[in-house]
C-alpha cells in the first residue's frame, strides 16, 4: 500500500510539473488591426521564439499582407483561436521566394521552422482566397501554398484550412511530424471552376510523418508523398503513416510523382495507409513515376482497408507518368524500382470512365516491379460486370494474388 501511495504522489507531482511547464511558456498574443497584421505576426514570433506561445486571439480576423517566415523556433506552441486570411494579390505570385530546397520550387504564405513546435486550431481557421486564383487564365504558376513546415518534432492538430490557392500543407526537411484532426476544404462557390493543385499534404525529405483522423475535400492529391529535387544525398521520404482519413473528389493517396529529374534519385520507403475512404476520387491507391531513366526506389508500401467509390483508377501504378507517349517510355523507361507493395482489403467500385478496369499496374520495362501482394481485392465496375486488372512488367504477377490481364492484350485509354 505504501508503494502505491508513493507512486500516486509521484504521478501527481509529475502532472503538476507538466502543467507548470506549459503555464511557464511566455505568451505573445498577436496584435490585430484587421488590415495587414503580417508585421504583428512576425513580431510575436520573434518575441516568443523560444519557450513561448503565439496566440491568434479569439474573435479576431487577421489579415496577411506579406508572407511570414518564422525565426528558428524552439519549444513553441501556436494557437489559432482566431482566423487568418490570405487576401488575393498577384504580388504573391510575382515576388514570393521559394521555400529553401523545396520540391518544384514552391513558395508559401506562412513558413514555420525550428524544433518542438505544436500548432493548435482552437476554433480558428485559415482562409486562402483560392477561388480568386483558380479561375485565372493562364493560371499563375507561383501561387503560394498555405503552410510550409521545416520542423523536427512537429504536432499539428485541429486545424481548418479553406480554399488554398495551391497545396494546403507542405512538409520539408522535417522529422517526427504528426497531423491529427485536420479539416481541409477547397470549393469554388464564386466562379464555379475546379480548384487547381490543392493537395492536402505534400512532403520532401521527411523522416516520420503521421496523418490521422482527418477530412479532405479537394480536387488534387489527398496526400502526395514526394522527395526533393535538389538533394542527391538526402533525397528521401520514409516512415509514413496515414490512417482514418476521408478524401472526397481527390486524386487519392499518392506516392509521387517521382523521377522527373533523371539524374536525381528519389527514395520512398516504409509507408502504411490504413482505413481510408476515397469517394469520387480520380485515383485511389496510386504510385506515379516518370520514365526517362529516372532513378531511385519505392519500397515497403502497404494499402490496407482502403475503400473507393466512383473512381477512375481505384488502384494505379504508372511508371509512364505525365502524358508521355508510350513509345518514349519503352525507348527510355524508368530505372526507379517499385518493390514490396501490399494491397489488402481494397473495396468499392469504379466510375463509368474506368469501365471494367479496376487496377492499372504498369511498371517499367527497365526495372520491373517486384514482390507485390494482393489480398481480398473486391472492386466492382460501375455496371456490375467482371473486373479487369491490367498488369505489365510485374515480375511476380503469377503469385501476387491478382488475376492479371496483360496490358498489351487489351486496349485502354490511359487516364
């Protein structure tokens, strides 16, 4: 009994110490004028960049008139009690510099960097005015992403992002990252056009990212696991966990695209996608790589308990990505190898556009796919006919567990 009492006393002491540590963080409320609060945001981060709390106050509608790049943060909590708006302005497209070393040279409205950072959406939201960008012709190429992170030990939860001009979250050169209870919605109710490039998450050079218990309604990749373009030494993303995620109208849970710069190898490994629902998704479970002697690998990836509805490509492996002619892919195929993939309990059905084709497994002739396994694949074409699974250059297609039809035996219009 004495031991139990001692342990209870110790637990109470540790709880009090933890509470005191949180309360000991210096709090910096962001000052608000409602016209351009960017300098006030920068000032708050500078003041509370170490052992601090930066708070966007409740019932305040902050406006961002300039891009924000935080100083190197250490043990900082960012609380969105209020809302933040990125107003439409072509100056962002013309002058915003890229995130250092970013994939595709993307820029960001708000870049957070450092270590031990927690971001809490406590009733607030970020609104990106995306509908003012998506309808422009030509579409501006340097539309910033909503939020970029370069953080080791990052925890983001409860955030709500609405109408991003470009990607919603970009995670780059980071370790031990977690997103939970995220709500993303990209819908144009003003001009009625389709949102462009509104990926939920994109990554590069990340070791350890978890995305769970989240809702995404967009018109591009729900999640796109990428690597960098400019780092031969550390050009990888690894240890990825995606679970309990709902996607609508998206391009699915994707790896890639990879290999668009042939001399830069791309490496993706150790990825688990579990309990995902993908409704009205152009693609479901998807891996996409370029041809042209692209280098690297994708390995140890599992899609488990994955449900799709009305999908053009419920399962898609495409190593002739981005509308490149098949003749070119055959003449200069990818050398990036995809291996050790598992698909288990993949259910649902395809769209009319998909026809009978429920899986499109087209690997590279230059580096055939290896060690694929399929278990309990229950995908039904829109008209209830028998499903067709097209395979090409899958080394173990006879033992993979899928009744493959050779692609060259059936004409198909690629998506």
